[in-house]
C-alpha cells in the first residue's frame, strides 16, 4: 500500500456511466488562457493538462463532478453542467 | 380548473442528499405530497463526506431515525497531529464523555446512509425519482412554479433546492451570490478497506468505538487545509481538504492528487493503511465562506437548504455540514407545512424559514463563527507553527552524546521576541472565533 497507486488506476476503482456528451467544455478561444492552468493543479482527478500546442485540454474519463475546476477558473473559461441523470460517477461509499 | 387537475406537488425537492432527504422525510411525515429528484443512480451516488456527523444538534428533529441509522462508529478518540516534514506532534483526547450515550458524533459513509434515509422518507410517503437531472426552473412572473427535468414539466407549490454546493437551481432562482473561489475548499479522499480486527488494533478501538484524526502542516504542503482519517466499521476514510485558492498558489505548486499520495506515504500514515485496499476515490467541493458568502435562503416559491444554501463550516477542530443540511431541510419542511396551511408560498410567507434558522443552532453558529474562515486562513498556522512545535519537541526529547541542554534555554532558543510577538498576534486573531 505504501507505494503510490497510479491515479488512473485509482479512478478505475470508481463506477462511471458514460453520458452522450461530456459535461465540461473549455470555452472556444480560451484554451491558452493562463487562468486555465489553475485547473491542472486543483483537479483531484488530474484531468487537465497542457498539450504540445500550449493549450489546456481536459480528459473526458474519470470526472468526479466535484466542481473544483469551475470554482477555480469560473464560467468565463468553462462550460460546466452536471452529466445527464443516471450518468457520470456513481459513488458506492461516498 | 383543468390546470389545477394537472399533477401539482406540495414540494419538489432537487437532490437526495442530507438536506433534501431530511426535508422529504419531514414533509411526507406531515402528509404532504413530495417529489424528490435525484440525478444519481440512487441517493448517495453523487454525495461525498469527509466522514463524520455530529448528532446532538439534530437528534430531536428526527427522534425515530437514530436508533437504526446505518452509521459506522461512534467517535471515542480525537487526535490532532501537527506535521513537520520529518516529524509530527500529536495531541490525543479521550474522555468518558466521548464514550457515554448518546454519542455525539459518528463516522459515516454517504452511499450507505443516504440510501437508507431515502427509504425512510419513501416509507413516510415521499416519492423518489432517481436518474433525473433538473435542467431548469419554471418561473412565472418571477415566481418559481416547478422544474424541468428530462423534458418534463413538473409543478409544485414550492421547490426546495438541495442540489449541493454548486446549486444551479439556487443560481437560476437568483438566490446565490457569485461564487468566489476563496470561499470554497475541495476535499478528496479514499476509502481504504482493512480487516476489522487489524483496524481496531491499529487505532486502539474497542467494540463500536471509532477514531477521528486530523492532520495539519506538511500534509497540505503548508497550504490552508488539513488531512483526515476516520475509522468506519471495516474501512478508513482518508483524505485531504484544502482551500481552492491555496491549491492554485504556485509556491509550492503541487497537484491535488500528489498531496494525497504524499500524505499516504508519510511513515505515520503508511503503517496505518498497510495491507489495506483502496476501493473508492472521491472528491467534493465544500462551501466554507460562511455567513458572508451566503446568498438568499428563500424567494417566491423556492427555498434553499444544505450546501446549496452554503450551510457548511470549517472552524479548524471541526468541519461540519451534514447537521446543518439535515436541520435546514427540516426547517424548510416546517416552513412549507406552514405555508400550505395559509396557502401562501410567496417570499414573504417563506421568509419564516430564515426566522426558524435564525432561532436555531444553524444561523446562530454561522453568526458566531462568521470570522472563522478569515481567521484560520493564516499561513503560519499551516507551516511555521507545526514546524516550530515539532522542532521544540525534537530538542526537548533529544539526548546527545554529551551533556543535555537545560530545558528552559532549549525552549527559549525558539522564543525570540519577534516569535513571542507573533504568537500574541495569533492569539488576538483567534479571539475572533
């Protein structure tokens, strides 16, 4: 247990049900906004990263729907809805 | 007349968490027609707690619930641990009062508890629909008349927004203040399963006793926040809560998941979770802004309760939300019951909700602790003091090869005039909470 468990593996323990469309979008034209970099630090699921073009991108797998990125970056940069009913993460323990 | 024949609920509750289910249970218990809409597969599917609930303030509101409630362990042992990088100092509190019934707090898992509470509300007559996301409010002439969910129009005399910390429902109703990141923290945690006997041995637990351990200092790399471990029946809730603004600070720039990994690798922690199996990883935002960040609690045809109303509080030794959620759900229900008697669901009639909260522990606590966030968000508390105390301990306990230094000079070495002066300042700060 003391060795670090890979974050993807950890997220793999959770139950996710895919939605038709991913529920978070980086708004068009904001991909290189430096304020988006905050999301890279705060996302507990590590979904945000910078691609080779220097744009912040979000991975669509493993969102815990906590809303931290929305609060850190604001709705000026992110379009953020909850996933449709009965989709997304389903915590068993919580 | 035809319109009135259409289904009209007394109340539609958005979100089957602590607030929504407490409201549904109370309303249905009084014979009102209640619909609860939950976006998850089941109540609890989207809900996360750090891990403990304090029962005393809400015991009498739900007298029939507690005996059978699926709570984990009653907390009989409290610890606070100050962490420096290579050492830590722990204060442990045990007491007969913590071991006396009725117990004041319990560890809790929301997946289990919320499902059970929903069943109790359904038994009273509440209708629960899972997998249903509320997309919009129906607003006529500024009055909330119902919700839109899955393309369906659902009408009610009152909508109770219990949709959690991000509450898009309260936002659409114009109740919320703009959300500032400084007023929110994020918690992320693992559930780590452990053999029951091993867990009880490691945490010194007898029977249904449980332990709560809080960690300050290096656990958040000196950022505003802390770590926690709560013992459940046969698992641990282990996680970190840290201010969102603090997490975005560049010095040190550290990603949230890395903080948790480092925490688990600390020797003090690694031995507690050894051979445990992580079975879930979850995260949730916590409203910590208190009274100053709170929006309106009611409007025409709408009430907000629980995290949706910003009713959660961090005062350092305790981080609480679930009691405020259940109590506000209860008072929201009482308000709707009164409103139905008068058939008046205007904002003026629903303002009784705020009066009830004002006269209860809920808003009394929020008034008393309104300075707590700004007081506690003081960097030395999370870096300098844990280090200072740990270093003093190191020197006090050290026995070198030669003669040992006298105790008073050992401590005095750290107590420079500027250090003492800054402690006086901290003391003054703390007087606000």
